[in-house]
């Protein structure tokens, strides 16, 4: 049986799940936010509870590296969307 995915737009929780061994399977944009999708919803929800209740323990450098990685994904995703929008505008202006 395949496990359900876990989704969050919270950058900090995403970073914590990543540095705790979570598997980021995809990202997508919704209402101007980037959503990170992880596999194993149950495990991710457990990790989220640990994080939110202050019981989480990870290596600081691993957390910072994971945060930077997620932030980089969001930046690239946003930059790609901006470039696509610009290309689309150029195509509209090129029409006779």
C-alpha cells in the first residue's frame, strides 16, 4: 500500500523534515506560494509535531543547509515563473 503524501508551504518545517530524513518528491505553486510535497504523511506529521512543540533535535548545520536548499528551490521556481511570464508577454507583443 502506497503512503499518502504530506504537503506544506512552510519553509522552516520543510527544512526540518528534509534534515530529519524526509523525502521531498515534488514542488508546485498554488496561490503564489510554493508547496513542498514529501512522501510518508504520517512520518512528516510526526516530525511537524516535534518541530512545533520544541522537541525537535537536529544538527544545526544540517538544518541550515536544508533551509538553504528549500529556499533555493523556491527561488528557482519563482525565477522560472517570472521568466515564463516575460516570454509569454514577449510573444503577445510579437503578434501582428
